């Protein structure tokens, strides 16, 4: 059944330490460890009936991987400091920029967990391989601040290789947004001047500030 109406819980796996991973994912009971004065439900139970999004999956601490696999297979979790499993129905979506097949060969990621999660894989090419998306992403990031771009700036944006992908476009959107709010991007704005075909739009942004 659809879980769109349920909660959406996003987790940055790279920000979770090994010491806190089990409690963060599965929760804990009151008094389970020093400082645990109250019970906590954890990410899985917080996403019950909805979606748990595991971002930066390739950076997940190895210590939690077998326990995550068991939670997926049994559809239940055991909070730290307790012994009774708690049913938990979640849809798990994961994303990573790490080549998990290589991580498996290097012993950094479990093959059985990968097999369990890789039910449906969607590969997203780097932005340099889908340049037609650049201006759409930029327009979405600018929102109500969007203004017509000069042909030279639009060309520079599309031709830039964007080595840092969407995050770099979002950074560029902030620069353009600041210029727009300051009254820039008009016919006298430095951004309206012709730019070299291979020049980075970030360099153009720095010049215009």
C-alpha cells in the first residue's frame, strides 16, 4: 500500500557515530545507558507507516549494518535496553555516491544488506552528463527570485562541468539570488557582460560581487 500519507524521516548516515547508531535507529528505553533519562523511539519507529530515507548510505557505520538488515527482514526493532521486539512497518529508500560494489569488496559494506536494499535501483548521472537539467534546477532554487538570464550567462551555466553536482548549482543560485535582491542582473550588471565559453560561472559570480 502507499505510504505517502505517512511520516517521512530523513537520516544522514555519515553524521551518526558508531556509539550512538543503535539508539539513533532503533530507539532506547529509559535508563538504557548513562544520560538516557527518557525513552526514545528512534528513526525506524518515527517513520512507522511511512518512509525512512537513508542518505549517504555508503557511510553507514559497519556496526549497525547487520542490525539494520535484521530490522528489514523481521519488520521489527528492539530498542536498546529492552528485550521485546516492536513491530515497525517502513518503506526504506537509500541514496549514496559511494560505489557500494567496491565497498563490499573492501569489506566496508555488507553484501547481504546491499542485496536486501537493492530491490529497485535508480542511477542518477552526474550533472555534467545531463546539462539540460541545469537551468531547471537553478530556476527551482531561485523560486520567486527568478529573473531572465542573459544568453551569455545561460550558456556559461550550461557549459560549466559542475564537478560538485547539484550542491554547486544551489550555491550558484544563492549568489545569483543575492545579486537579484541587490538589483543586479540588469543590462549594466557585470553578469550581463559576455563571458568566456569555458569560464566557470562561479568565477563570474566572484567577479560580479
